[in-house]
């Protein structure tokens, strides 16, 4: 019995030892998994911290994308100590110890585009007596003492179009019936619209689309001065004008745009409340297309679409062949036909490294490898500035790029690929910059295919800005019809500005001519009549 008990005890002891060893291995595996999980969570925390710093920088920091330099700038509060020179001799008491900074006086301002009125001040006749001989003094010269701008408030006035009726006096006396005639009166701008005129509608369009003033604010102004025009009425005028005349004119501008060999494209969001089959919270898009800097007839067009799919760009650009400046959006690379060559944006590439440095503490930026990528990009932009200052032709620019810029770009991509292969945090801001460089190499190198191409897509981004500013004020479009009308109105405003025209005058120019049958070619912003009347 004792032997059996002893054997039984040894058996359970050995089993316990095996279970203990197995549990230790399991614990080791659990600890290893936890370490991996902690490391991954730390990476995520670092990523979120970087995104938080980047958002803070975008919201509260300067919007400039200048390189992040580590040298401390001169502090306004430390100016005395920083500029003091103890070895400098003290000035004499009668010596002027400061330099007057020449201020830009009002005589230096350019008022050539404004009407001028002079107010001449003269002495009363009783004071035009010579204090020496008592003779009469005469005016011998004038001096402009100052120039001031005077504001003349806008004026609304009612214009009654009176039709005159004519009858025959002889028939009135002698005949049984009297023939009558009436004078011809031009039709109103929009039949049945009541008070709207070309100048009034041009004023409303200019306020909303050039000055970003929502219709409800314009309605409030009208109420204060007694003009009976509600926001709904004004919206109806805008849509009616778009559907009657501006849509066809937009297509003429589109034909001109597509005749170019180099274009820029971008897109931005828009909220449309009442779209069939879509929720009010879903984002729609406005696509922006514009001519390049070498175009003699600048055109900027906005195209409303319910989504961001590349099929919209493909449809809009039907008939175009050449180079298309874009950002890194994949739809531009895989949806466009083969006769359109997408050209990447080096400003977007540089922005990735700039954003990476913004997520880092200031004392860690200098040694971070993102500085290397930023320097490569800056060098390319410095070369472009040099080409511009030299006033090179497009062919000369192409050859200079081939000799100087291309080697730097190739060296950059070799460095980026090496960093990309060994980057331990691919989801970090730095990892995103390297990923962008590796994935976008083909399209970024396309900029060197033609001397007319630009290093960035900033032209399209600048064209997006006026729409984005307006969107912050009016927030959304109610219907797709309104969104399309707004897109076309913005197209007219920005195309007019690109051709040196004043939007209000150009709107009035169009509204006075298109309704009476003037051709779109004769109303184009580069036409002599538009240039003479709307600049």
C-alpha cells in the first residue's frame, strides 16, 4: 500500500512539473504577443500625436509651405539686446541718430483706373491784395495738397419702359375704324420675372460669386433699402439665366479649354441637399479645369458632379489630348484615355515632408531624414526660379531641366526608395511621404517631358480657393440645378479675372448681349469688345 502511494505521488509530481513547464512557455508566448501589441499601440499613439500636431499647425500656424528652419528668428522682444553693438561710437548730440523710413504716400498710389475730380481752393477777392504795393494778385500756380478717396453709395432706380401708341387723326375724324400702331419695346431679361435687369442681375451674380456674399445677406440689404427681391426670387433668376444663356456659353469656353495642349485639374467637395438617390450628408464634387500659363486665352471652368469617380473627368475631357497637371489622385492615372498624360505635382510631394516636420518637436527636426527629402524638393523649385529669372524659352527650359533638374530628381527617388524599404513605421507621416514618392515617381517625372510644363499644380489649387471661400459662406446648394448654375457662374467669374476683366462688368456685358442673339464667340472674354468695355 505504501509502495502504491509513493508511485502515485511521483506520477502526479512529474505531471505537475510538465504542466509548470508548459505554462511557462505559454506565458512567454503571451508576454511576447503583449510586447508586440504594446509596440503597435505606441506606433499608433505616435501617429495620432503627429496628426494632432499637424492639425494644430494647419489651424493655428502659418499656411505658408516654406521650409522648416531651425535657426531661431529674431525676437521682437529681444531686439535691443540682439542689435546692440557696444563697440559702436556714440553719436554727437546734433547728429541724426535714426533714418526716416519713406512711407508710401498717397501720391505714390495708383488711381489711374478711377475717375478724378478736383476741388480748387481760391482766396476771396478781398484777400487778393498785395501786402507790399496794394496791387491785385493773380493765380500763378496750383499744388495738389492731398488726394482722398470718396465713396459714392450704390444707387438703385426704377426704369419704366413706356410703350407709345399711334393712331391716324384723319381716320379718327372721317373713317369708321381707326388704325393703330405701337412702338417696339425690348423684351425683359427673363420673361415674367418682373423687376430684373441686366445690371441688377450682374450685381447679384458679382456679389455671390465674386465677393462670396450669400443671397440671404443680399436679401437683407434689399429689405433695408426697399427693393422687393427675396432670396428665392434671386435664386430663380440665377438658375433661369444659367439654363437660358450661360450653359451654352459655358460649352463655348469648354471648347476653347480643350483646344489647349496643357491643362490643370483638381476637385473639391460640395454639399447638395436634394439629389435623387443620395442623402443630404453625402458629398458631391466640383471639378476644376483650367489652362496652363502658356495659354494666350486663359479659361477656368468648374464642373459640378455628384461623385469623385474618374469617369467624370474622362467625360469632361473628351476631345482633349496632351498633358494634364493633377495631384496624386488615382482616378487621373487609371481612368483617363492614353492620349492624356498625367503630370504629378512636386508641391504635393514637398508638402508631405513639410507636414512630417510639423509633427515633430523643434529640436528633432534638424536630424530627421525628412529634411533630406525636403531639401531635394526645394532644390528643384530653386532651379525653376532660376530658369524663370533667366527668361528661358520653353525649349531652353527643357534642356536645362534635362541637364540640371533630372539628375536631382533621380537621386531623390533613389534615396526615397532606399528609405521606403527600411522605414519601420510605414503609417507614420514620414512613411506616408516616402510611400507617396515611390508610388508617384512615374507621374512626377513627367514634368520633365516638356519645357511648358510646371513643377506644381498650384494653378488649379488657386482656382479652387475662390469656390472654397464662397462655400464657407453659403455652405451648400439646394438642388443639382443650383449647383450647376453656381459652377458655371464661378467659371465666368474666374475666366473673366484670368483675362483681366472686372466680373461685374463682364456679367452685365453678357446679359446685355446673349439674350439678344449675340454669338458666344463675340462675347468671349478675349474678344476686343469685352476687353474694351470690361477691363
